[in-house]
C-alpha cells in the first residue's frame, strides 16, 4: 500500500536552490520514500465536481451521496409469466385436482389492467407487469393448463408469491451510492432506474506531460545516430490516462530553461516533467522549480528513480521524473500516479492487482533504500529479472510485475512469499 | 475460469422454432452453463486487424509479433553524469591519491563528441550522451573534484563501468512483444523506442445493444405509473465498453417483432438483446432468432439468468439476455462478455480481480444449477447477501463481488474459502 499514510506533513529539510553555477555533483541527502509519500498525501486533494451524463459516468468517482427520490419498483409487479389470481383460489390445486379459473384478460409490462381480479378468475400477466387490483399472487405458467376461456390450475401459491413489492429494489429516501464511489456498470443501471440521468462526479485532473531532451526524436521516428526515440511520452500519456487524467501533451521540449518553465506553467493541476531532473548541468527542472516555486523534495532513497523530485509551482503539483525510462515508470507509479488518482477522487493505492507468491530465487536489496524489483511469474513462483540499469525499459515488458522491497529490508531468501504487483490488467 | 475450455462444439438438442401460436410455457430442458460456454468458445474468434497509432494503442491487443529492426541503444552511452575516461587512468585513484585528468571538452545527450579521449584526459559527459571514441568508462561526478581545466579523480572504475552497451535494452532482430499481447503503458514506450509509431492490433468488435420493452422509459426520465426507467442500457453500454467493444446503442426498441429483428440485423459483429428473451407471448427475440437465424441455446441451468439464450443471425453472434437487471448483468458476464473479449483478442476469463476468502455464513445452492451469488466482504470474510429475485439490481451495488457455485455443488459451509470475483477495479 502506498499513499494511505496519515497526512501529517513530514519535517523535510529546507531545499535551497542550487548555486547559479551548477556543477555536477551527487545528491547530498536523499529523502525516504515514506516521506515523499507523506508529502504527496499532504498536497494532493480531490478536485471540485462536475456533472456528467450517465453514459459518460462509468469509472468516474461520485462527488456526493446519491439518494433516491423514488421507490423501485413504484408498483407491485409480476416476477414471473403466469396468471394474476387471488392466492386462496389455488389452494388445494394439484395434478389430480385441477381447479378452473376464468380468464378475465391480460396485462403486459407498462400497461395497467383496468378491471379487478375477482375470486374464481385470473388475468394473464407477464413478468414486470403491474399486479391488477384484487390479485395477490402470480400463478406461474408452468402450474397451469390453458383451456380457451379458462385455466386449470394444477399447483398452488401462497399470497404474494411471485409478486415484487414496492421499493423491493430501492426504497425512496435511502442513499443508494456514497460519495467517493468509483462507478461500476451496475451502478449506472441503478442510477438510471431511479431516474438519475446526470451525476456529480469529481473532476478529472488536467495533467500536463513535459518531456524534455535534445537527444529525443518524436514517437514514430526511427532512432538514428546518437539520438533516441522518445519512449516516455507514450508511456506517461497512457499511465496518466489510466489513472483518470485529462492528459495534455504538447510534444517534446528542448533542454531550454524558458521552454521547460513555460511547460511547467501550462494550464493543469499537475505537471509531470520527464528528463532533466537530476543534478547535472542540463538538469534545469529542479533549479527552475526551486527558483519559481518550491522544490520540496529532490533525490529519493530508492532504486531506480533516485533523482526524482517534486514540489509546487503556483498551485500546481509538479513531479520531476528521471529521463531513464524504467526510472520514469517507477517514479510515476510511486509518486505521480497516487497524486493523480487522489486529485480525481480515486484511491491512492497501487492500481495493479496483486498476488502473494513465493520467490524462486533470492531477491537482494540494501538497507536504507526502497527497491522496485521486476519479476516474471513462472508456474507459481516469482523469478527476479536479472536486469541492467534504469534504461532497460524492455525489462518492464518482460516482467509480469514488480515487488517493492522496503527500506528496512535487505531482501528475501528463496521461498519467501512476496506481494507481486501485476502489470497485466484483469 | 470461464470460456477457456476446449472448443469442441457440444452436441446440443435441435432447437425447433416455437409454434406460431406461442403459448406461455416453461423451458422444457435447460442447457448447462458449461455447454453454453463451449458454444461461445466454438463461435467467437478474434477479428481481423487494424492499424492504430501508439497514442491510441494502450489496452489494445497486438495482432502480430513485433520484431525490432534496430538496436536500442544504437550507440554506447553514459549511464551516469560524470567523465568519459580511459578506465585504466583511474586505477589507484583514492581520496588520499587523487589523480589529475585534463578536461578536453564535454558531450551532451544527442551530441557526438568530435575528438577522441586520449590517455590522461577526460570529457565531461551527461547521462544518455554517446561515449566519445577512445573512452571506455564513465567516472561518476561523485568520484571527482573539478578544478578548472582538470579533474582530480578520487575513485576508480573498471572498463565499461557506467557504460550502456549497444542493444542493451533491445537487440535488433528480436521479437519484443508477441501477438496477443494486451498493450501496457511501458509496451508503448518500448515500441516507441524502436521507432514504431503504428501497430497492428485486433479490431474492436462492434457490439449493438438492442434493449426492448414497452414498459421502459429512457435513462434520465423519472419512473412513473407502471413504467420503469431503463437500467440495462447504461449498464450494458458500460460493460461492453469495458470489454473492448465499439458500442452501438440506438435507444430503446418497443416490443415489436419487426423492430427487434431490424435491431438484431444492424451492422455489428455481436448483438446483445436485453428483454423479451423468455418464453412468454411478448418474448419475440428467441422466435425471431430461430426463424431468421439459429437459436442454438435457449434456457440455461443457472440462477439468475435461466431464460438467457444465444445463437447466430447471418454472421453475427446474438446473445439474448433477460430483462431483469441482475439476470441481464449475470448473463452478460457469463456469455456475452467472454464472446466480446474473444472477438477483440482478449482473454475470455473473468475480467474481475479475484480473492480467495472464507465464507462467514453458509452459501446454499442446488445440484444441477450454477449460481451467481452476490457477497459483501467484511473484515476478511465473504458474507452472502440475503437477496430477493433477479430484479433487485441494487444487490449488485451493495455487493463487493460474486461467487460462482458450480452445478455439481450444493453450496459451501461457513469457513469454506471461496473465490470472490471483485466488482471493484484495482
């Protein structure tokens, strides 16, 4: 679980802007993953609400309780095809004692029978049709032989048998769905059944993707020479959309401070900057954030993604993700993802299904650092991937998921049950 | 698991069209759920492919293997910020033995250093930049003190340290993603990194929703009198969209055979008919399917949803779902959902995450019938919902998921671990 810690703001060291003449240096101190998550929890809050029609509401998050103003059904109705009768008229009916009832007419769903069911008579009725006055049960078609103007009942029913009562599904005045509910297909059905056509939902966060790097070619271009094709844009756009964002991605930005700053100031509630997040000379984003906003965290005790950072610019949450694609994915999933989901009213927790499975081999980590270890699943065992550095994105496509190794753990021996977060969607 | 049985077609009884004068009667024989799933598996096949751009490819299913025509990276590159050097020049460097190297220049990502790194010299290099000729390692910035025109190394690196090799991420000629893969965000990243901007994916099935019933008011209308507001349309549209369909839903259709037949003949690969699926007088859909196509299955040994059916009309798969909303949801999830997912190249299996948890109370079923039992989860126990009939849709919004009770089971005593399919999305 991430992001569900208490929202107390951690006592972070002040983060002075780097000196004007930025020299290359390592991070002097790294913030813990837990402190970074506390910062996210303290600064990400659900947005205001907006009204959407039911056909666009699947997966959205209710901004307020929904209370029904009607009973469903609003009338007593047949729950089977058969005959509306006075139940007492069927008492004693059996295959060897078939009781006749005169057919008075029929009633279909959506119609109201105008007459009244008297003793000794029956009205043919279809599932969903309102029970005629006078009747108190439905005799199923299977218990009857129809014989022209009358039926012969060869089975009996007690009063109210096969009759749906007023409010059986929804009682007027009850809360049928609570604020915070992420709407499911059947929720839309229930909402529709009570006459709701528009629902108030938490607004989607606008997330602006700022991908920087002079070495990057746009997606759809073959890599050439010492340039590489941008892998992070398509990945980040898909990740943010998965997490419920309205994604804005104007294209690759060069390593020019003015362009990066303009990108970080675009209309959005949350900015994801990929690349230029570290402490090198071309890593402008942290300095820009420190100068023009607040660089709350820079450098995190984790692997990969240690150069990640986060802060505030005006009222925007800004996440600085390393350009190396595995680091980018990992830092997105640890920090930006929970923030985006929280803004949109969703749970901050991992969006992946998880499974507890034993390790086939040992998984080694280092005390003081959180590890994001990719694993494959073979049979019923998790196999750690022997992987290179944070640049080997294909390790995350070969992997079936990942294991988070906490900062206070040196890893696990073979056979340990670990929680694998599964990349695959159910 | 459903839908992954062997695709042998079951030996189904022939299904004669009902007599012209359809009288109300029960089903004379019900097909088993397993046989119905075999029919689905035998008749649903993945569609042909279409080309989509990467930004629309998340969650789509690859129609063919993707093989890389390039190495990624295509050049040796720095994996850290630091200095490109001849590794041997750093041997013996230590805090008490700082070795000087002359700075020859610098190289940034996307640039090519024009000179050559000679013994005794260094080129400042940023992560991702190509390693200059002559250099064979990167000395991290942390191991160096920069001193104007030279650096003082106080740490050493072996050859190839912090150097990413050609093809380290992706080797030219290898299959990076197989046909059938449901694309993940990081897959889009890897595809982009090899220069792929368009991918061949399985076409989305066009699914036409035919909702019938004279008693139905359109969504957004308050229920009144003996009419009810259509709950199934918004639910089915969301379900089919979840399962990857392009959904076509022209609105509610009256209980007129011509309209229903025209609806079933609309452009689509799969038709979902809701309502009028049983054997009552107004249940036109089964008769229409039998007369104009093939009514392969009608009446299934399950609860709810026993009036469900399926068949073929021209080359369309047609699923007849009961109008009662819980039955509609259940029959969709058992039969139409797997078919839609299969047409779109996805796995037929339940699309829900599942958990094995103990039952808090007994769960009773009947031999010979599959049950779809809604449960809530409290603490770590599954509590069967005491529910009314198939019309109580709110039971599926109160439920956290459902348990399928197989036809050969009478149910489970308290404490039994059962697999709960969870409605919630991770």
